[in-house]
């Protein structure tokens, strides 16, 4: 796994895609003495091979550095192994309801293009179905689990075989802790400093409250910059909204104090005038 883009709901992956099948119609070379033989890739043009494709792929790049990264093996049992290295950009349906405490599941679907299950069935290798690099490091997400499954589906044209890989990704909180939660809490606490400023210092109290509100708005916009514009409320939205209410109430507290002190001053002036 490489980069994960929450804005476009896609992720990139570099894979070695291996397909194995047995074809009894093949005629083995008479001089074949080893267990397997490396064939020229051009031989694939004259052989039958599975018509597999990546169902949820946005783009597929075939690696050609320094030579085309694929090969074909033919074994004595007439089993063919075709290995190819690809770079995929795949779609991933993400849900951000509890963002940034979310766990995402990104899938990779491999399906037959034209053969139904009457002609072709994909199966995972029983010994080693999937190998994932243990040293994968993603900036904000952690790969906690990967599983293989069958995703065969029924369409109007028939039942098509399909296999899938499910990557379970958990978001790390370190980035959001130091860039969202702690700064926002400090802004709210800073707005409470106005409680200790004399009510007569109107510019200081108003400036502190308004500045805190504007800073919170900027902080909220920054937290949304890496996400698509979803229509539901996220956990980070609820947190920022509560913080905004606290800062707004601190500003309203000064308005209330100012009104109360103003009415008290009027009553005092009226009493002195009556004397």
C-alpha cells in the first residue's frame, strides 16, 4: 500500500499479481528436463489465459523499468504461472462519521471480464493466498488487518467469479492530537481569560473573544481540508462546534455583564439625582 487520498476516496498499491492455471491441451517441449521452464512472454498471445481485471481500479500502470516486469513459467504438470508487477489506483468507499477515530476498509476486487462461473472460477492459493509487506508505513493510517474473501456476484448476464482483498486501516491520532485537539482546547481556555479582565476594559475583552472565534473558524476549516464535503456530522465537527459554543458564551458573558453594570450605574445616578 502506498498513499491514501481521503478527498478522492482512492488509494494506491504496488502489487505482484500472480495467476496459475492448468491447461491439458499444451504440448510440452521434448527437451524439457527441469521442473519448470521460463517462457517468452509473447507466448501468452498464443495461449488461453484468464480474463481477469481489477473491478474497482481507477487506473492501472504496468511497470517497465528496467525491463517489462512480467514473466511466464511452464511446469511439467502443464501448469502455467503468470506473474506481473502493477501499480494500481483503486477506489475505496470511506465513512467519516467518527473521524478522526475512524477505521476504514479498502478493498481490491479481481473479477472475470467475460467468463461466467460455468466456464471459469477463481480460487485463492490454499498455501499462500496473500503476502503483504510488514514494513508498510502510512502517514496517518495503520494497516491492522488484511483478509481474503470471495466476492462472486450475479449480474443480468450471468454469475461472474470474483476474489477480493480487504485491507483494514485504523487512523493514528497523533497528528490530530497535536494539530487539532490541543490547539483548540488552548484557544477555548484562552477565551476564558476575559473573565479576569475588568469589565471597563471593553476593547481587551471584545478583541480576545472575537479573535478566539476567528481562530476557531480557521482551525475548523483546516481540519476539513483533507476530507470530501460529506453531508453528515463528523466527530471532529461536533468537537469544534462545542468549542465554538464555549467561546461564544464567554463573549456573551461580557455583554451580559456590561448590561447589568450599565443598569446599575443608571439606578445609582437616578438615586443621587433624587437626593
